[in-house]
C-alpha cells in the first residue's frame, strides 16, 4: 500500500504512526532517525526510544519525551561490532579491562549486554550525562540492527516508556505511554527476553561490576570473565552524576501500588477482591489456591497471572513486564507479586519488583 506522506519524512503525527518491519518501513524509519526524529523500535529485550546518537538536538527530544532527568545517561546501540569504534575508544582502556571488555563483547554480542566504555569525541556529552564513558549495546534483533545500520550507525535509546514507568514489551505499550510525544513506532510484536539488558562496567584495574542486572545472567558473565561484583542501590544526591541511574531505588513501576512477597508469604495471602496477584509458577499459584477455604469467585481468575506455568525462569522474564502491564490496566487497589528464584533472569525480575515496590510507597497490609 502506498503511504505518500512518508516520502516527505516531515509530517509530525499528533499520534505516533505504527510501522511494520518491512524493508520499506525500516528504511523510512531510518531516514527519519537520520533527520533527527524519534523512532521507537523493538529489540530482543524491550522496546527502545531511538534518536541519532550523534545529534544532540535529537537526543534532547528523547529526554523531553520520556520526562527523563538529564543526569540519567542513555545507551548507544550499534549494528555491528566493527562500528564500536564510532562511539567508544576501547584502546583508551588499560590492558586488563580492555581484555575483559573484549571477551565480553565477543561472547555476548549481539545480545542483552550493555558495556560501559570510554566515549569518543563524536558522542555528545548529553548522551552520557556528562560522563567520559558511554554505555554501548549491540542488540540481537535483525530489524533493530537494520534500522541502526541504515540510519547513522549509532542510535541512543532508553526504554520507550515515560520515566520511572514499566518498560514496554509490545508496540501497544509504547503507543499507550508515549504515543503523543514521538513520531514513529516500529511494531515487531512482543519482545523475546522481556527485561532490559545487563549493564556492566569495568574499573581501571579490570574489576567487572554489574550496575543493573538484566537479560544476561551473572552466571553467564562469570563463566567468561570470572567473578563479578553487583552494585547495590545507589543513593542520589541532588546535582550529582550517578553510575547507573537505572539503579534508582524507585523505578520500573506500574501505576497501581505493588508489594513483593517470598513464596511462603505469597501462599498465605488472603484473597481480596480488587487485589491483583502475580505468581511465579503454577506450583505457587496452586499452593495459594489450596489454602483458600472455598472456590474463588469467577472474577478472581481475571486478577491472577502466572509468570511461567512450569517455573521456567526465562519464560518468566519474557512475561514479566507484559503481565504487569496487563494487571496495571485493571483498576486494582494493589498488585501482590511473588519473588522469583534468585538465578538467571530471576535476579533482574527481583530487582525490578523491589524498585516497583519502592516507587509505590506504603501499601495496604497483605495480611490483616
Ligand atoms: O535492554 C535495554 O538496555 C534497553 C533497550 C532499549 O536497549 N534500554 C534500556 O535503556 O533499558 P534505559 O535508558 O532504560 O536504561 C539504561 C541504563 C540506565 O540504568 C542508565 O543509568 C545506564 O544504563 N547507563 C547509561 N549510560 C551509562 C553510563 N555512561 N554509565 C553508567 N550507566 C549508564
Ligand atoms: Mg528504562
């Protein structure tokens, strides 16, 4: 079908235009990016809100559209490992961190790994919030890579949600959260991994640190480069830069309040109308149901979600934001969420849950 308005590349839709992953649409979106417009696109983790990483004015629009404070730096996405030199000066690193960075990129790119490296002069300070280092990622998603390759080779992209909210795993989530503030959304369906990338930094003597747990597990990283430290929550002082603002104690939050519970506590929760339940597995849902004295009313099933029937951690990650978005659409008083096992992507799930709970503030007690 002909879409003549696209050929000008100038029309600013009041509501974002949804595009497919066809060659024509990706080319159109790439042109728009190169022209300084904002394009949301799928990756294997979550949807990103992209701008040309070399264009400060375009990058400024990303901060404005998300309502994101400028002290929270953006990840730059590249399409090929050979393009890393466009944005990062890996040779500026001392030998030990350079070797580890190299090993990580080779092992996990393309994939859900973001690595902090010295930036090149071409990357505007706005992208890195004034830091001398840039976060770089090579996504494992064909359409994303094609888009990046056909634009300027470097796309700055945070998750495509209003600041502090749930990350988007479908084009509809992007439309709902940012539809009036951005130009284009490439619709690639539901994302595969479902939680954001793991952000890793290396100290000058080569000590690796996970700044944000994510789709790549600590175990997988340690298998390649040995022991890795994990950052605790970062407290932020006004006007100061922070190592990883995704580490803000409150973030990734639904609009509905949320509380987090260990498996036993979850099983003991009373059923209350207007409360939503996010179970980790069918086993935990069944042990909760067994303790309910009588059959639950029909509408209760509408308020119950299970991250993975079989308790598969990867599947749980893929469903995590998607199910939270679903529960968040229902007018509930609170969402009661069960912690995941602390392994693989479970660490990232638990991290996001505790930040969502912190953002929500005090909630009605689970047991009264
Ligand atoms: O999977 C992902 O990482 C997604 C997709 C779109 O690629 N992106 C994403 O971006 O989650 P965002 O902006 O929501 O989270 C980026 C994280 C934040 O915690 C930010 O503070 C950290 O990366 N970060 C970015 N640049 C940094 C830098 N120069 N130094 C330290 N941390 C940085
Ligand atoms: Mg984000």
